[in-house]
C-alpha cells in the first residue's frame, strides 16, 4: 500500500480504535485512492486524505422529550458535517437504537463519495439518534422529532446542510421535522428533502433509492453480461423504503422477488412475494414481516435475517443495513450461482463478502454507487424547491435513470482505466473522490 495512505489509515486506527464501522469504511475506501495519490502530488502535499476522512465537524446533543406516560426520555442526537467541498452538506438522518458516532461517521464518509458520483452539487453529511421508533405512537415520534429539531435547526439550512430520511426516518418524520424548523425559524425553505408532496416534496423521491438501484443493476447486467432481470430469481433483504421499491422495480423489469426480510427474520415465497401485502404490513401498519405468512399460507417465515442468503437466487439486493451479508453468506450465494450483488443499503457486505464477490467474478456494486438514486432525487428536490416548480413523475424518473446509468458508466470506465475492469468498488471510490479532491485543492487550506 502507498506509504501516505498507510499513514493516514494508521492515524485513524490510533485516534478511533473503537469506531469499527468508520474504520471499516476508511479501510475500504483509502486503498482505492492509490492511483489518485500517485497521479497528483498535491493530494499528499495538501494532506487531502486526512482532511477527507476527518469530518469538518461533529454536532452532538441531548434530545429530551415527553413520552405518552408523561415521563421524560433522553436520547443522543448527532449531525456529522463531513465535507462541503462540492456543495452543501447533504445526507440522511437515521433513528435506530444502534446509532452511534462510528456508524454515522462511516455513513457520512460514504455519503461524500456517493453525492459526488451523482454529479449534482452536494457535499456529504449524516445524522440521527439512538431513538428507537419501534412501538412508539405518532405523538411520541412527533415530540421526539420536534425536540431533535430544537437543536438541529441552528446548524442546517438550504445552502448549509440539508438532511433527509434513512433507517427509521421517512415521510412522517420528515414532516414533523420540517414543521418544527418552520416554527423555529419562520422560514419556508428547502431545508429537508423527502418532504410530503403538499409541501415541497418531489415525485419519485419515495421510490428513488429502490428504483435507482434496479436501473443501475439493469445497466450493469446488460453491459457486463449481456443479460437482464428477465426471468431472474431475486432476494431482497429488508422491507423498508429501499427494499420495497427495489422489489417493485425488479418485478416491473421481469424478475421475481422470492424473499424479503426485516430485523426479526425473512419470508420465502417461491412463486413471488406479494408486494401489496408487504406494503400493507410494513408501510401502513408498521408491523412485522412474519405477519405475511398469516395471509399467504404457502409462504414460509424463518427467524433470523441472515438465513435469507442461503436461498438459491440469481441476484441479491441487500437493502437492510450494514454488515448484513458476511463471508459465509457470500459463499452460499456464490455456491448457488448468484450472478450479481447490488447494494441498496449502505455497506451491507462485509469486507470478506466484497472480496469473495470480486474474486469470483460476481458483479458487485457498492451502495455508494448503486443506492445513490435516493440522494440524487433529493438533489432534484432541492433544484425544484429553488425553482419553486415541481416536475412530473415521468421527468424525475427519467432523470433518475439517466443519473444511475451515468454512475454505472463512470465507475465501469474508471475501473478499466485503473487496470481492474469490472471492479465497480474501485471505480466508485476513485471516480467519486476525484471531484472532491479537485475542489478541496482549488479552495485552499480550510
Ligand atoms: P427503513 O427504516 O425504511 O427500513 C429498514 C429495513 O431494514 C427494515 O426492514 C428493518 O427491519 C431492516 N433493518 C434495519 N436495521 C436492521 C438490523 N440491524 N438488522 C436487520 N434488519 C434491519 O430504512 P431504509 O429502507 O430507508 O434504509 C435501508 C438501507 O438503505 C440503510 O442501509 C440505509 O442507509 C440505506 N439507504 C437509504 C436511502 C433512503 O433514501 N432511504 C438511500 C440510500 C441508502 P425492521 O422493520 O425490523 O426494523
Ligand atoms: O444514504 C443515503 O443516501 C440516504 N439516506 C439518502 C440521503 C438524502 O439526502 O436523500
């Protein structure tokens, strides 16, 4: 490994020995930047790598709110403003009990590259809380969101930092957050994306990550294998926003989704998942995926989400969470003849799984490339807000498809330039970094 890259990585390991997700992301990204470092001495002179991996700032705060019993609850809130070299900080908010600084720092680092890959002017950020929305009433969620925004509002703005959804944060939460921002500042402006359609949201934002994932995957299958989704058996892990709309697009493109999951386990329905039923259970009722088999008697529910990867399939779309697909899962998929693994979630494949896919010639795309459709349409929502216009669903969908196919083309071409044709992980890291590094160098030391 290049000595400068090694030095930056060792520094991170010394400073943040307990931040395992953050170190995992940095260990994946930095070695891919060897070509960039060797081609441009200014990267080392200006210490661009150390500035790239170290967030501009980390905002950390207490969130106190009142539950339905009148008791005061306390959570931790965060916003990581990672890098704004190419545009305002941009990235989702995650509400999940596992949220901590390491998880958000890995997500923010990935977001810098992802947002650059979209070609839109957005920097990287991420935030959230260890608040667990499961089992909370609408009133509790609203009061939590209001309390969260009571601190966050001073750090965000349409040209400063524009949060959106992620795990546990969807249209409901974005609505409550937006309402509170408006009350606190008196400003009606595009400070969040993923808003409701009646107050500045964009058509297709809800579907964007899942649809975009399939547009990317379809292009990769076509270019790299002369193949398509037609007649393919597909596993989709998760059953949230990304998973559901990925499954919808797979079906539209002629594939069959045979299994989906949530954090308790997975359902296997060999004739094809009934997506209306999944939407009813997971989106409308906020229920458990296990309820699926109460209606579809021929389907099976198995506890434990990792088991899903043991099912025989042609294409795997991990759309739940980080490190959900490990080396053992990758081996099972490969043994069963998988041809592609396209990440809908952020960093769902462990380093061992990534390595196995790449070595064995399975098409593998990292989330920062294949799940960029969500933030891309967030970028389009920002444009529409600035223009005070809204585009039709067809127009947004067309742009989304163009952006995803462009990301694939850039990652693929870069992998070839770097002598590892088809290594989309290398291509995504190297291509995403290029623009950010150029902008950082041009803007001087700050
Ligand atoms: P949702 O909250 O809508 O859904 C998350 C899904 O993943 C649920 O089915 C949930 O199960 C499951 N899940 C969450 N945590 C775990 C866990 N620790 N173990 C197993 N299953 C888990 O989130 P999204 O669909 O928005 O996000 C999914 C992934 O996609 C995340 O990695 C996110 O960062 C990424 N992503 C999201 C984008 C977006 O626009 N929303 C854009 C790009 C990436 P349960 O219901 O049991 O909690
Ligand atoms: O991981 C992601 O890209 C997101 N959660 C979406 C971020 C956004 O700003 O739309």
